[in-house]
């Protein structure tokens, strides 16, 4: 598996993985995170994915030349309290449900940490829906620690942080 910079041509794959994830959650009765409608029908979310793909924060995991996961490293969202120090923020971490269990998300988190170290930033943060115990456990297993909560119109979120040491000579690109 390799991780490469993403671009506008990757937006369709990312939207497709959102739709896969929503269908998977709906099948399990878990509609609190992203609702029950495919993300491809959400014009605001489609526009957000296209903006990520047009920017420089999208990274794509590929296996055999086929995209299998996406990462967006960017800015802290408004609903999360400032860290009070320089940070990198994981805005998106998503992979194909068909490839679940293959550590794609873990590899993308490692890449996000490498990007932060390369920029000599000692803090990496991410958030997720607090109502998903498996997702919370995933982030903790990657080395994140719980570092606050938020609520956006009844949607409870969990913020995580990871302290990083700068390692000279490492390169994320």
C-alpha cells in the first residue's frame, strides 16, 4: 500500500466511501453519526469533499493502484476548542468498507503523524462521533488520548490528541 497526494479526480471515490459507510451504519441501526441518507445526496458534503480534493490536504491510500482510503489533514474545525499551540488536525479519515480490517486507517493516521512531524508540529488532533465506541477505541489504539468533547446541535463529539516528537530526517511526502 502506498499513500499519495489526492486531487480532484479522487472526489468520487471519497464520496463513494461515505455512501458505503452510511449504508453499513444504517444496516446496524447506527444513524446518529451521519444519518440514514447517502452522502452523495448531501450537496453540502459533496461540495466539501470536492473542496478537499481541490486543496492540498487530501491524501489517498492505494493498493495495487486502486484507491482504498482517504485522509485530510488541515485545520481545526470551529466546533473544537483551540489547542493553544501549533497543531495539525485530521479532518477526514475514511476507507473502503470492503477493505475493513486491513489497517488502512492506521496507516493513514501514521501518515498524518509523519506530516505533523515533518512540519515540526508536536500535536495531532482528530474528533469523531462520541456515540461510536468502536471508533473511539480505534483512535485510542492509534495512540490518541481523549482531550475534550463538544456538542453540535445535539451531535456529541469526542476530541482526541496525540503528542508527537519531531524526528529529523523523516519525510511524509
